[in-house]
């Protein structure tokens, strides 16, 4: 239960890694060295499987259930935000260069993510940005929130899209 009562072990250690709920709660997506696996919650069986396409962390379902987003090393770029079709496994790039912790806006058309813009002194600071999930719009990215001398990570939107939760740290990590 969401209040922590009646906990049930779903799988063995390492069996269902990087698990994320589908919007209807009937499936979970898992990211592992085996690939991206969609697992039926009732039977615990893999019902779809795709190559990871460079995705190495933070795989999340879109609210409409049609897409995943994640952080990938793809196309010669590291730390790239991608969108993956949940039925075919096809991937498109959303934002290149120093990105992480993606999640979805409630409309399933935009993604929020942390980005470390190029040209900063030293290691730099991290800000929250949003982009069109297709990666095709002329102005694909816009700033959601940034703050001098702070790393802003893990943007997660409220179901109505009016608020965002994030971590705010003077040190990376």
C-alpha cells in the first residue's frame, strides 16, 4: 500500500531493476542490462522487451502510457534525454549535452529535465528545463527554473502541472 503497510516483495534482488509504474498500474517498466522490459504486475511476466538504445538510467512512463523518457548515451553524445515509443522501442533525441533526471509534463507532450548548459566555468550549475518530447520544435528547450550556485535536479510535476518538486544543492550529487 502507498502508506507502507502490507509490503510484498515483488521480485528477487536485481530482478526488476529501475522499475516504474505504468499510468494504469497494471505494468511496470524495468531497465537492465537485458534491455527495457515491460512486466505484467499480476503474472510478473515480461510482455514486451526492447534494446536499451543507450538508455542507462531514469526510465519513466508518460502519463498517456505511449512513451518512456530516459537518460541515454546516444549518437555520440553522453547524458542525452530521449523519448522511447512504448510499443515499438523506437527512440528520438529530445535534448543533447549534459542532461539527466527526465520526467513528463501531464500532457505527455513535454519533458522536464536537468541540464548543465555549456560554457560555464568549471563543473557548472544545473537547471531545470523543458522541451517538446518530439525534439523537433524550432525552440525545443526553455528554462523552467535555475538558481546561481545551485544544482537543481529531479524535476517532478504535480498531476495538474502547476507545481514542480526538485532537489536544490550547492554541491553536485
